[in-house]
């Protein structure tokens, strides 16, 4: 794994230009690993993300008796499915700060049954999981809290699941619904399972990823709008044989924004117009800000058309990529407003508060609300030391403040604790430096 110092200084760059090959999607990688483990047959996985979060999932599956092999030093794995019955019925599982691992595993383990404890880093123990636990316990699961009620750590014991109908709130994290959906075929052997969503469902594109991958493993879900999901009886996961993990669309946002801010063209490879990831819609926000965007089947390219336009938009559908827009707003021709981003509060850190604090260091005037940010760009971007809050996306998006844009120049940006990018993109700063041109005349 890439080694980083305690802090990293990024000198101002006059232009952003080049090609970046993206790492695999975290959302697709961890879903694929769990579905492969639950399926009948062996699955060859290509381009799996190499990161802290996927390491957490691979290690947990191994402790549960799932066998897998890695092809040398490549990101090709073969994982041998257990046909919905895990070999190990008692385990203590460390889940780091990986929401895409702990939440689906909680549901699967509750349904399969056994004696399991799940815990993580201190921030994980501050991230809510109560809505998922309530939904499972209401149908006969036995999940208890060993710390603060509503949060990990968890103790899962064998229950008596009667899960013909379940319900879960949709306005905190779409990962709760994803967890129930992925576990539902284990409950639907001889009965149809219906999952009702209470209230608004946020981050719908992530549910699309879940449904798409479940189809690849042989399970079809019927959807009534975004309020009801029906899993017909008699379905089970069957390996597709081989599956390729798309490049991470959230990670693409930093490089595409760089091309939009600082000239371009910047091309990302590994994701394109055929992507199953909702975060590719990030390019629509860049186009609203004036970017020139081109898309191919497996690539996206962004270039600048001059001073960025301010944006006022609802980002409920792409909360992770929306963080990149908050930093791009420093280069806009007026104030920007990012709305409906309340889910930021329960991510790796409270991202609304963290983003507001760090943007102010750069000279921006920022107003934060329960679910919005209002950003007035500075006259000039100040040099600053950015705290990253052990949050990979804070580190990556603030690298953009070192770029020279049409409206204002970047400054030297110190990124504290740069190693936090290992969560999803261990070589991020190498890739960023490869497109950040500091030597142009």
C-alpha cells in the first residue's frame, strides 16, 4: 500500500491535462464480494478495488469461512461461493469504517444465523445503523447493541426470521435498503419478501447499483416506484462466472473537475456512458457550471470553457461526488448552493461541518444548514493547511484548490493526513500530480 508522510504540500498548478485510469468502484467491489460469497459457484472478479474498505470485506469473508484467491499482485480474484450458508457460525469481525461492508453483512448474518460481533474504528461507532437493526429485529432477528443504542458495535445471534414483509426508513442512508435487498433472497426461499420504504429514499442511484448487481447474480427485484421492492419466492444467487468492476465514478469527479477548472482536457478511463453508477451524472453538474464534456463507452473527458458559472442544485442523488462541486465553487462567478445533502452528516465525518470549516480557511464565505451549503467564492484562494478528518473524500476534493482557474489562481495547499485516501484510492495523489501541470510557460 502507498506510504504517505504526515502531510503533503501541493504547489499551485497552471493547468490540468492528461489521462487517468480509475481504480475500481468501492460500491460495486464490496457488493460484488458479498454476492459472490452468497452465490452458488465460483466467481472470477476483475479490477476489484485495492483499498482499506475492500480489504475489510475480504478479511471478514475469510473469517466467515469463504475461500478466495488473488491472482498474484493483480486485482483479479476468484471467490468461491457458499450457496447462502456460511461455513463459520461464530466470528468477531472488524469492519474498519466501511459502511458498504458492515451494513450488508449485518443483514446477511442476521438472516443466515450464528453468533457474530461486528465493530470498527471509533467513527464507525458514531455512524447510525439503528434503522437497519430495527427493520431486521421486527421480523425476528436477534441483533443487540454492545455500546450506544442505534450504533455499532453489534452482537448478532440466531433468530427466527419471519420476513414476508419488512419496512425501513429511506432518509438516512440508502445502504440500509441495500442491505435488506441483498439479504432478501436468503429469506425468500419459499415466500415472497416485500420491503416498504418509509419516507423519501435518498441516494437512489446506489439502489440502482444494488439491483443491477443482484440481476447479474440471478435475482430479480420488482420495484413499485421507490416505495416498495418485491423479491419473488424461489430465487437464489448464482455466480455469473466472471464480472468486471467498473472504475469508480466518485473518484472520477476530482479529475473531471480539474479539467473543468484548469483547462483540460482531462480524460478518465474505466467508466463511461454505459455505467451502472449514478455518480456519472456528476458531469451534468459540471456542464451547468460551463464545462465541455465528452463521453465514450468507457471514458469521460472534461475541458474548461472559461470562468465557471455558479450553481444552485439538488445533490441528493450524488452526495459523494457533490463534495467535489463544493470545492469547484471556489472558482465560480458567484455564490453557489448545494441542497439536499443531509446524508453528508452521517458519512465518514460530518461532511457539511468539515467542508464549511475548510472552505473558510481558503477565504470563502460559507453558510451551512442542516442539509445545505451556501458558498461565496473568495477574491483569491488562500494558502491553507486542510484537515481531512480521516475522510478520504475531504483529502481528494481539496487538492483541487491548488489549481489555477480562469477566475482565480490556486494556492499551495497542505493536505494533513493524506494517507486517509487509502480507503478508496491509495495512489490518488500520484494520479493527481500526473495531470497537474506545474511547469508550463
